[in-house]
């Protein structure tokens, strides 16, 4: 296991196509094999997050089941799968994590983030949406959340929220409300 965080580009020394040594094409962003002309870019991953508010103006927070930030508060959401739109990922993630169906949503803002997972430092672009659900009755924790809680977002300490982008998203949302 790697002990220090690595950017994905640092983990490749040899070409996955032909096995020859690689060179950095754009340092920190891509690798290139001069032998077979293989070129691989390491771009930001896309993730979605939902701000869901109940009738008491409390935000629905999830508790993270795993690292990074295990046990801390988060907004429901997750990574966008290949071939999936951000909107499709949003609907899927809310269904998987909370067993809820969205009735509507609107894009709020995007936030840059880093996500340290299994010794690799990933860069993400987190797309945050303000969402309404059809009904809270089916609400139950699933997938990669250990629980959920409705809280007044103005009473949440930044240290209680696990990810930098989620803290920034909530701060931005509170400026607008």
C-alpha cells in the first residue's frame, strides 16, 4: 500500500499498451509513450450532490460510511458513471443512498474538490443541485451512507462536514437563502 498521496499520473511508469517507459506529456496532467504514441490524460472526475430541504427548512445530511471522512456529514450524491449525465447520476444516487425519488431539481453551482482514496489524490468537480423529493416516507439509509439526519444548516460546524466542496456548497447556499 502506498503511504503518501499520489496524483494518478505519478502511478504510471510504464505504458499500459506496450510496456515501454513513459514520459510526462503535460506534467501532472498526462502521460505519453514515445514507443507506441499512447497518450493518457488525467482529468477531473465529476460528482453530484443534493441539497434537499424539508418543510422545517432543515437540510437532509448523510453520514459517510467509509473514508474519506468516515462518520462525518455529507450531502447525498456521488460520482457520475461513464455514459451517464449529471442529472441521471443525481437521480440514481438519491435513490441508492436514501430510497427517495426526486420531484424536481435545479443546478446551484460547481465546486472543485480533492478526494483522497486508497493513497491516490483524485481531483473532482462537484455539481451541486437544490432538490425536492416526492415524499420523505420511504427514506432509509443505503449504499455507502451509514445514516442520515435533518439539521438546520446554520447550526452545523464546518468541522462536522467531511469534504471541502460540501462545506463550500453549504456556505454558498446559505448566502442565497
